[in-house]
C-alpha cells in the first residue's frame, strides 16, 4: 500500500513551488503566513529520511512492506507480527525498541504521580505500605537518598517488605542504571524468556491491595512501577537479540526516553558514521547527524547548535532561534512550519511531482524541529518554553488526513511530564487512549487516579456548567 | 429589567487602549448569559469572564504552576484557619479606580450573602466564613476549618465594590452585561455579540486590541468564515469539520482540555417516566452507535475516537468512573419492549399507551448543541418514534435553558444537554434532591445517601468508592440516559500566534496572544 493521500490545498503549491530548489534565496521566501529564516540548506534537507525517501527507490524498502506500514501508523503489535513473519530482524529490533520506550515512559509517569500523591502529598490515612511504591518512584526519578528513606518507612512483615529490602540493597550498592533484567524479572514476576518477536508475560493487576488507616478502612489498589521497568528492559533485550548491530547505537536511540535516573549517553565519538533508515524511518530524528546533534545537546546544551548547524538539519533549523543563551520558542514554532514546507518542496523536486505521502512525511520534519527546540529549551532552563514546544509537538500528532499518528512513547513522555507538574487531565486522556494497545500500562493508572482524587479535594470548588 | 436596557452600538465603543495590535473575531457556542463571574452558568460565560476578571489564583496553562497576577504576598494565619492576602499596588479597575482590599472583602461578603443567588458562591460558602480588611491592600480571609494549602482553593474572581449598592448581588443587574473587572479586556454584551476592548494595566499588557465574540450558527458557515479569514477562530469546531481543518495550512486545530459529557435527562416526575422500567427501556431504545455515526460522524471501532460512550455521570478517564458498568452502544428493542410491558404500558396500533392514553414525549435540546452533533434531536426523536413513541421536539434557546430547564421549571419529558467540568467532576448538584442544577428535580433517597457519603468522605478512596456506587446506582435508576463524552477542539488561523489555551478557562494566557 502506498502512503498516498490526497493533496488538498492547491494554494500550498504556490508556496511550495517558490521554495523548491532554492531554500537559501530569501527573495523566494513564502508569503507572510510562513514566517521564519531559511536556515536549512537544500543539502542538509537532502540528508533527511523524508526527503531521501521521496525517491522511489529509497522508499521502496519501506513502502507497502509488511511491518513498516504498521510501524508508521504506530500499530506495533501488528508490525512486530509482520516483521516476524517476513524474518526482518532489524524491523523486529526496531519495534522492540519502540515498545521499550513506551514502557520506560510509563514507568516515569507512574513514578511522577506516585511521588506527588503518596510522597509530597502523603496523608496520615494512606496505607504505610505505599511507601514502598514511593521508594521505587523516587529511585526511578533519580533520587536514591529519598528512595532509601521511603523504603525505610515500610514496616516489617508487610507484603512489600522483601521488595523494599531488595530495592534498598540494589540502590545502596551504587549501581548504574538500569537494574539488570534478571533482577527486574525476579521482582516483577516471571515475564518469560526474552523472545524476539514475542511479548513478555505480565502479572495480573492489581499487584497489591492495602488498607487505609481510617475508620472505614477502605482498600487502596496499587501496582509496582518496577513491572514497567522490567517490560522496558525485556524489550530492549529482545531488540539486542534481534539485531546485534543495534548495540552500539541503542543508547543514542533510546536517549529521548531514558529515565531521570539514567545518565545521558556518550556523545558522538563512539557512534557509527551512518545510522540506517531502519532506525530513522518514522522518527523525528531525521538523519544520523541529528541523532548525534541531540546527544551533543544533552552534553553541551545550546552550545551544540553552532557546532552542528552545518551538519545536522535540526541544528540548522533551530539555529535562528538561539541567541547563545536563550531559545526563542516562537521562532522555533515558526521554523518548524517553514522547514516542513521546505522539506515538502524538496520532496516535490526529488520525486518530480506532488504525492500524498509528502505531507505526512514532512510532518516528521516539523516535529523534529519542535522536539529539538524542546530539548534545547529544557537544557537552557526554559522549562515553560520547553513545555510549549512539547505540547505543540503532541498537538501536531493528530492522526487523520494529512497528519501522522501519535508516537506513543512521546505521548507517554508528555503524560509523565504533566504528572510531574501535578497535572492529571491530559495524562489521563493519553493513558486511556493507549491502554487498548498497551494494557500493561494500566500499572500507571492507580497513582494517576489517586493524584487526581487528591487534587480534586484541594482545587477551587466548582459545579458543572452547560 | 436592567439587562434589557439599550446596549451600546458597536461603532460607539471606546477602546481601553489604542495600540497597533489586532482585532480577533471568533465564534462561540452561544452568547454568554452573564458576564458576572458569580453567575457563570455556561462554559461560554466562564470563557468570556476570564477575559474581564482576574481570579485570585489560577493555574499556568503549561506548567500547571499555581500563579497569581494580583496578590503580592500571602501568609497562612490563625493556625491554618485564615490567609492574609496583600494585594499588588496600582491595579486598576476598568473604570480607572484602584483595586483594594475593600474589593476583595466585598467579593467574599457577596459570596457569603444568602441573598446572592449564585451557585458559584454557594460552593465557596462551604468553607469560607468571612473577610476582614486589615489595610488598604491587606485582607484576611477566614475559613470554617483548617485548610492546608488554601491558595489552591481560592480561585474566585474579584468584583469591584464600588459597582454595587450591597452585597446582595442579583444576576439581573446591569453589571452582568457591562461588567467592570481588572482583567486584560473590558467587555460589553451587545445584542448579537460581545466586544472586548483591551485594557492595559500594571499586571496585564494584552497585545490584541479587541476581541469580538460572535454566536456561531451553521457549522458549515462557521468553517467557511474561518477559512476565508472573516473570523480568526472557532472555540468549538464541530467534529465533522475537524478533518478538513487538520489538513489546512491556514488553520491550526488546537486541543481544549475540557471534560464534557452528553446526556438525555429524563423527567422522572412525569407519568410513565416515573417508572424505572420505562427509563430503562428508553435507555435500550436509544442506539448510541447510530446516533454517534449520524450526528457526530464517528463510527463504531474508530481508533482514538473523540466521542466515547459513557454509562454514568463521568467520562471514562475520570477516577470516579465505574468501569464495571458497561455502556449500551446498540439498541435492544426486544428487551425494551419487555420492560415497557412490565411497567404496564400497552402497544396499540404500534404506539405505546399509558393508562389508556397515548404517550407523546416532549423532547428538547440545547439549541447550540446542534452545531456539535448535527440533527441529534431529530435522530433521537426518530429512534423514539420508530420504537412506538409519539414525540414533539424543540430546540431550546440558551436563555430558556438557563432560566427554565436547569432550574427545574421546564415541562419537557426529555432534554438533551451537555455538562462540562474542569478538574473537579463533582456531580452532587445534578442529582441530589437539593441539588442546585437538578434538571427535573430528581429525588432518590439512596442517591442522596451516596452523594452525602461523597461529601462527608474522609479519604480520597472513600470519595471514589462513593461515586463508583453512585455510578452503578444511576446506571440502574437512570435519571439521565448517559450518552457520550466528546472532545473539544478549537480552530484558530495561523496568523494568531502565542495562542495558548488554558484547560477549562481558555483565555487565561490571552496577554500573549498576537495576530498579524
């Protein structure tokens, strides 16, 4: 099946035509509705997978091929099944990596919600056993000292005492994250052997039921976020088993989804010169250089922009928005639209004609610019501005005509970010929409709902309105 | 009545500030019923009032941080039973006078005045006991009990004492059409639109010069107007139009976080409808799949559908939703017929009769909901008709809805409506015998007991458990036929920039909005 979609707006062609072939020429910049600085050369754009894949031959390996089509629409289960059927080991590795990312962010969501509701907002009626979950959450959030303090509050003889002790021991040994799969498996209940193309077993939920310390002694259902870590590591192990070559680049590819407790990956030095399209297709890191650029941002912040703007399309794209100290988020928003249109124009030039897949492909360029800006803003301490870019990126993954399906890992990362801000409505929606495809994410539901309930009682009073 | 006096002509409006900013025109679901924040009965009201007034504290639209534009300093006092608030200096009301502690205490006292018929105020009465002026800018608000983190609870808008002769505030005062606030815009409700003129203040510097709120009519015309740049925005884009706008380069679809669910309220004080079995039968006669497909354009099985069925008075993502209660997506005529017969109804000539009399159901729907769910009223009417009920259908104006339907004074048998919530999705006012928004004066002792259990719960879990039981009870007793939740999306032209939409309140960040 081709990625063909009907092109809708003939008026866009005029703008696109003006851009095609000469992105650097300001006299051909589009109309006032497309703002920004044409900072991405046609050579850099040509490096990006959306533009390269405007060439039929480059696209052929992915177009209509079982597995890649499903991956593009984020149907990972079906994608994995197709890749398994066709024996595509790289494809299998890719899907396992994506699944690992989803569950990793699920762990962060559970951790952030738990940290707030049973940590910061702890009440005297909360079951004391919940401090085990607070401990795990703080460990995931990278605060080992606070985690150990929470574990110390778990009473002896409780259903979670042994788990607390195990986590305490692990943390006290100052290990590097993450815990080994065998250890996580032991904590979570047997997930079964790592099987390429398979799925891990998941324990039945809820994991625990604790009694409130109140007159009514209501029961609180709770789940251990360790399970989500375990699921993530299981899939990473499956990815490595499927394609040994991924070992060298997996830390870079997983970097956007790493836990707060995990260090940033090493920079560009050890990475291969070229990351294959199997790892870039349908991602917002548009070429190998972008992957390395983002690793450099993790290490050096915005200073990486000038170092990479001649090599990385994303660096070039956001360069006009960076003044050396601060990122102008509005300029990033503008650049995201402009560079997307430049990419569309370049795709027309490559393919020789407009095609329905151009817009959705180009959307990845727009999202890449937004997400790159988001990371730079975060590193620059511009938390709110990063949030604006984060939410705009989520908004653009609308699905439907002319757009692309939501990246579940990114959606979960937004949910986790929201929960970190004690905001619950959007993460509840995100989680609810993902549960049919990822039922194990139900682990994260109880603390999120508990946080909502607690905030509900503290919010200004309100009544329904029509 | 004050509200019915002559309104200012559009051309004669004076601007609060002259600048080089733009004017934004946008379509709303309806005109606001009141611009007085004490009487925010509709979401349109709430959104409009957000432009005109400042709330004591609000949540940042992006980071959710608790913020304030008007409080310089606060201190918890009297061992947690009070909060001392020092207001910022130099904040002006739209009439040029300066905001002071007198205004803050006036607002509190107006809310506590039993003669102020405000549902908004009634909610604050439950925990605020009074306000004492301690200086020109300093006021002490007292609570009925110790309140941890009191700032989080104080989200009401401040009113100007000088505009009122007493703390007894009526919704009919001219203030409701021509309010004075400290917000970034000064608003006046005219006959067909509301004009908001920018008002520069020490704490607000709006970039826009003017906003014009218009009542959205035919959805197709709204979309054409937006695409043709005759307006810059639509607050609620009809679901059927979203796909086209999504693919547009001229318009951005933006999420508006608002929890809304749709319902058919049933007048259980009326004849046959008093019998639960009849209500249960109606619930089984409504084919929700069909309604959703024809009225909203969403098919069964659509992935990530914006329109999801509900089986009780909460959206499925709410922690209060009882997931063990199934929805009823399709009709079950046989089961419905059996229930109707067991309730003593007879089918004569294909039409249902009660006590020998044909049943004609009078069905109303909030008129503006037709923009979101096209012909829903007719579709439901047709389904009831096919099932053997005669019916009379009518669309209800916003004013009539507010004044008659919600206050329990209508003579409808069924009304189709939508309730919207923010973070707090408490439903006591809808179903309690003494509920302030109990549409058909529904009264059930078991329901009241559960609602009281919710109010009196000590822990969050107990509250949740109470509402889970309520959900189960209401799904059985059916004062409402629960339909669906429908996500809300706005559409704004891409010339509008910096347009961050705040969950529920919408325009909290309007200062940063710009337009080319």
